[in-house]
C-alpha cells in the first residue's frame, strides 16, 4: 500500500488501531464470560 502523505498514513494506522481495539474488547469480554460461566453449577 502506498501512502503519499502523512495524513493518509495516520488515517490508515488509526483505523487499524480502532479495529484491533474492538477485537481485543470483544475477545476479553468473551473470555470473561467463559471464565465466569464455569463457576455456575
């Protein structure tokens, strides 16, 4: 991927960062639900 300006590069990296943060948030939530679901008998 070619970037011609710093603004294009920063917009691309910010978008990737937001996607990674959303994936981590969903993953942590799923892991927490997995951990707390095992305790119920």
